[in-house]
C-alpha cells in the first residue's frame, strides 16, 4: 500500500510529461503546424488561418496559407458573375506545390469573371467531397460550375472508415440501398486537436470494422455519391467531371472504361493522357507537379470557359 501514492503520482504525471516531450520535439525538430481539425460532418477539414511550409516528395519546399474556411488563399475578385466549386482531395488542394502553380489558379488567369471555391482536402474520398458539396451548394446559381476531380485514390478512400488516425463518413448498404453514415468521432480524436499524445494514440486505433480495400467494391459507392451530387446540383449549374486512374487501375485491373462515371456530368474529361504526356508532370509520390497542374489547367480550360 505504501507504494500506491507513488504509482498514482507517476501515472498522473506520465501523460503530462509525454505531452511536454512531444511538444518540445515538435518545436525543435519539426514544423509545429496542424494541417487538420476535427469535423463532425467530414471527419476532418483543413485548419483555419494556417501559415506553414512543408517539403514535398521531390524534396522541394512549398507553402500553405489558408483562410477562415480552411481553403488555400487565392488572390481573386469575390464579386464575380459566376462561381466554380471544386470538389477533390490532395490533388485539388495542391499538395506539394505553391498556390500560384495550382491548376485552378492557372485557369483563373483566363477566367476573369469567375470566383474559385476550392474545397479540396488531403485524404478526402468522393463521400467526403459530397458532404463538402452540401455545405456550399446553396451558393450556386445558374451559370455556375461544379468541378469534381476523381482520381485513383478515391477507389480506396470511399471504402475506409478511418484515415489519418481520424474517423470519416462511410457508405453501407441497408435494406438494399446505400446509406451515407456520419463519422464515428471518438474522444481521442477530439482530444487530438490540441494534444500531441492523443494524436499519436488516435493514429494507432484500428477500425472497429475490418476494411475491405478491394477497388471493385467502390465503383457502386462512387456512382452513388456522384448521383447524389448530380441530383442536388441546382438547375442551370454545369457539372464537370475530371478523372484520373483509368489507365493504371480501372481498365487493366477491372476492365472498366473511362466513361463509367460520365453520365453524372455535363462534361467528362479523362486526365490520364494529359498527365502521361510527360513524366515530370508527377511528383515521386504521384501528386501533380507544377507542370502537371499546368497541363491539367489546359485540359480543363475549355470546359470551364464555355
């Protein structure tokens, strides 16, 4: 019994000491920037008013500045005739490149009457992009455009229930139809927004339901989410779908055509040939390089201009 106070004291001090040690490490040996925050709808979203720098897969430094909505800051006119709402993941966010090199900023230099609303967030799947769309669709009016950027990672992301150590929304079948479930955000995830110890623990938590990352299972889920977006887009708003991954995944592994999702869009653009034209268009981790974003901007310009 005489050791009980000592043991209790150690147990109470250990988490504080661990938190202090991690914060000290972060301050001196890494960049103290938290890119995400918990979000009850999407699982996570971009940190607000963030200013930081990162190093991409090619060893190049790139900067991030976000606004009060968590979107990367763009120099643009807000009082414009039309809006372009972009739904996507790290490619749309512009992971690995400075904002001046991102595809939508390139496009904006040719579309002086448009305002860009880019909801791209690292790690998002089509399910989370749909949730983000619901938060912004009320701003859309006839003449506006919704641009959906679909890529190879989406075929796996929509099958996950957790990612980045965080819960995410997910789709499951109930009574013969698909249902979108909200993320199951737990105590550790809420705590991890300010605690480094909790962030480490949250990343180590395994899903309560085993994940099946067979991409053949994701096709109908993506169809379901794109169909929901198509149904909820206001009348007179154009839907553009830019997709990547048919060359490396859909066609060779699943025997599917690049047009499989095109019925949900007014304009459908296959980016595979565009990005395969030059190996320099991709960073070592598969993200688009600055030249890749320029090539994508050229491929999208006509659809966004008309």
